[in-house]
């Protein structure tokens, strides 16, 4: 019973670190999609909604984030200094404000 409890706690901690990292790869796909949208909204809509290229790439980028990069960043750096490493998104150019702001 005690070993099962320790395994459950260890697994929970490991998966918590998997989801709470900066997710560099999947967020860089977000940046690329955002840049693509500013340059070609119709093309981006086709590649994200009609032919799900961007969603598939995002899932494929999320897997190494979840299994490798986030846990390493979390356990080797963020936990030790008590500060998280956030992802810095790139601003696309030209910047056009949405109509609803």
C-alpha cells in the first residue's frame, strides 16, 4: 500500500511538471500561425480549419514539450530558483489591431 501511494505521488508530480512548462515547441507553432494569419488570413484559415495542418503540427510539437522539454525545464531550473521560464511570443509585423479592441 505504501509503495503504491509513493508511486501515485511520484507519477502525479511528474505529470504536473509535464503540463506546467513553457511549451516552447507548441507555442512557437502558435507564433508561426499568428504570423501566417497576418500575412494571409485565407491561407491560414485553409491550413487550420479546412485542412488541419496547423492543429496536427501543434499536437506533434506538444508531445516532446510534454514528455521531455517541460519536465526538464521544470525540475532542473524552475523548481530550484522558484521562478518559471515564460515563453516570449513574437509580435507579427505589420501589427493590425482587431476591430473589437
